[in-house]
C-alpha cells in the first residue's frame, strides 16, 4: 500500500567531476544541469512523489546543504531533511534512514536513490519502482535497478544477472537474480558485457523492505548495525542529533555496494531502460545535450565553432565565445575559474580540483 512506500534521497555529494560549475558550496544536485528550470534534486523529488507520499521521503545530506534543500524543496517537511555530521559513504547514510523509517513504520518498503541522476522516462520509472515495491513486500530480497546498456561503457560498474527470468513486462522490464557485481571494466571487457545480454549498468538505485536491509546490515556490517541500534531509542526524538554525531564519528566509511550488496545472496535486479544517466562527467552531459552537425554543444547561442567537433562549451551569460581548431574538448568558464581539458582526460578533473584547492585556496573549488 502507498502509505508503506518510503524513499531515501542521498544528496551529500560534491560533484567534483563537474568542476568548475559544480563547487563545494553549490554541488551538482543543486544545479539546473539540463536547462529545464529545475535542479536535479527538484526533479528527483518530483519524480519520487509519483510513488511515495511527500511526507514519506527523506533527504540525507551534508549539514552544510540542509538550508539549500529546504529552499529548493519548500514542500519537504523540515524534519525529513537529515544532516550527516560528516560524509561516510552510502552504507551509513542508508542505515541512518532505515533506522528512522523502521521506528515510523515497521512495514515500510524503501526506495533509495541518488539526488543527481537523470531519468528521462519518469512514467516507466514509476512503474518499475511500484513493481519493485510489490515484490520486496512479499520476498526477502535486496532489489537493485540495472540499466540496459546501449554501448560498451567503461565508466560504470555492472550487475551480472544469472539469466533466469523471475518476472517480466516484455519490452519494459525484467526481474532476475543477480550472479555478481562487476567493477568498471576496460573497453574490451565492456564489449563482452554488452554482447552477452546479461550485464546491466549499476545505477545505484535500490528497493527493499526496511527489515530486509536492516537484517543485511546486521549480517554484513555488524559493527555499524550495532552502533546505530544502540541509539535506536533516540531516533525521531530531540536526542537524535547528538546520537548521530556520535555514530558518524565512530562508524566505518563504506559504500552499500562493498559493504552489503556484493556479499548478499538474496539480490535481484530489475533490468530496464528508463533513460538513465548518472551525469558523472562532462561527456555524459554532452551526450544529453543538443548538438550541431559537428557534435559541438554549448549552453549559449553566442558560441561560434570553426574547424571544431565533439566539443562541449559552457560559458558565463552575455559572453561571446569562439572556438577554432579544437576536437573533443571540454571548455567551461565559471566565476574565478576556467577549465580547458580533453574529454579523454576528464578523469583527471578530480585531481585538478585537489591541486587548485591546495595551490590557490578553497574559494576556487
């Protein structure tokens, strides 16, 4: 039933791969990346309200972003914006939300989703998640959403299905058991994954009952489970803030993938094509943007390209930009920062950000 549907939106990242547009003070999830008039977190919240009542949606973020979330999502109840004292990856984040939800509704089923991903097929997403909710309410499983790959992508982790179909809606989604999780592959391996038909991009979107995820945390991350469990009586009370400070100061920093999903034996995957992108790079944004005949994209109609192709340009308003002789480049201008980088080397941007901060100060990052 819908009142048992809950969601955790994870919104604590800083999006350093989108520097210099995404900054520590205003990371990617709070930007209107696609020029729709809505930020990524606003789109995520609206998408999930198709599936969960707004009062059942928790946003977990770094404490410095709580005010921004309240401003961008004014319909979000203040008590549903949860602040992490420090970033400890996704497992503690999910444990925090799950323990709070368990006290509110022990029959809850939970969707866990990042705040900064793109999903173009909202209606199909809603159908897939509702199917997931129905399934986890009747089966003790950890369900993950796998994206049907359309190219040999080396930037994503993969989920390997065992190929045995449990349930399906032909042409829309298919439910099967998970055989293994695979790390980001090289190009040759990614091509074999694509050809096999049994590998899907790992979107980092999960569905499970509150009891299934807490049982799994207890089994695979027992120390972390105990740290949260020992403060369970403080959740949803005035003592919660102090308890969370203590827990996050002590608990391990680990992802839910490494900590639980790769170890668990009861993992299933719904494979689908919901028009998903994690928007994890400038190249990913380039793919989603309207391009000219030479595959150049720009956020401004005051950009001229000469003898250039496969470039993405983002400049400040009211500025004319001219590119000549560039191929496969990222050119991004923001306040006090300019990035010019080959797309094939954009994995270096995180290092650029570290170096800029070290040499010139945090005001630039």
